[in-house]
C-alpha cells in the first residue's frame, strides 16, 4: 500500500506530463488543469490504498477516462448551444417562422459534418481499432503505453517488466504492422 508520501510524490512527478497530455487533448489550459485535478482527486480517493507500483497505470486510465468525460459533457453542452443559437426567428413574421429553415450548424462542428464524412471517419477509426486488437499482446501493450498513454521508453519498460530495447522493438514492429495493415485496407494516415 502506498503511503501518503509515496502518493504525493507520485502525483507531483506526473502532474506536468498529465497537464501536457490533457492540454493536447482538449486544447484549453483551464480545462486541462481541471481534468488533471479531477484525475488526481479520483486516484487519491479511490485508489490511494493501492501499492505504489500500480499507481502509474491507474492514474493513466483515470486521466483518459476524465478526458473522455470532458468531451462527452462538451458534446452535450455544444449540442444545446448550437440548437438554441441556430434558432434565429424574426418577431415580425412569427406566423411564417420555420425552425428547420433557420437552423444553422456551426462550421467545423459535428452537426455541420456530412453523413458521408461521419461514416468514413467511423470506418477508419474502427479499422484502426481492429488492427490494434490484432497485434500480438506485447506489441499491443507497448504500442498503447507509448503512443496512447504517452509514456516514455523507461516507464513502459518498467511497467512491462522488460528492457528498454524490447520496448523499442515491440513498438517498431507494432507501428510497421499497423502501417502495412492499414495501407492494405486503403487507409493513408
């Protein structure tokens, strides 16, 4: 079980990297600070009694879930704001007012995206997910820790219980396999 000092030291050691990760994801410093703070509080409250060695993975999972929660809340908030801001009626011709004729989706929002683009994006994301799932276990683990959870080689090696060279090999093989598989599906990233 992690002591209060170990938990405090761990949180202090990851705060900058967690902020950077959240800031890249949400592109707003204020929101990123809130996300990191929420993730740290959740880790302390729910998993503070776990061994210190388990804290990095737990924190990364909590941080990712907190970022996803942020996007869910923003999607709901933006949907309502977009719906109400698009209702621009004219008081003079209230008998002639048609909501469907005046609704305008904000440029660049998901509401303005065509159905074809949505389907295409979903198909690409599903294809990437399928190919990641097909990777051998160690390659998938190294790939997700390094590129999804933004851990460095040393951290990934420590978590996986292998050498840094093995992590680099697993990541290299995973990226080459994914690139080849996606290219064969006609996906160019």
